[in-house]
């Protein structure tokens, strides 16, 4: 079912929201969804957000910010942020797996 939902030419960017952060790897939902998308014709851009760590709340404003980032990926035709980011943490913005375009 997930693969069928991801195999649409109109789908350009997918953001997986995980509530847990396995040390040194992507979130579990991201891994499952990206595996399902691997063999689709659409091949959408995939990003992973980890939210709610330490019991932190996830706000509507944070959801809007993430949606704007997804729109920016779609407009640019490539991922414009790190593939994995953490939402709602104190301190500097934290993210991993940067894509460098040559």
C-alpha cells in the first residue's frame, strides 16, 4: 500500500516524521518508506524529521515550517536542506546527511 501511494508522478517530495532517534541512523519510518519508494517510477525526494524528543511538543508553526521546506525542495528540484533534521530542540539547528550538488 505504501509503495502504491508513493508511485505517483505528481508526488515530488516526501517527509517522514519519526518520534524516535536511533543513534547514528535514520528514523525507522523513514527507512521503511524509502525502501518502499526505491522501486517506484516516481522516486520522490525523501527527508526525515525527528520530533518530540525528550517529550517536547510539536507545534503547528513547526509543521508549517517543515511544509515550506518541502515546497522549497519541490521548487528547486532537489533537496535544499539536510536529509535528516531534528525538530523542536533547543540550540542550533541540527541535521545530518547534507547533499552537495556539483
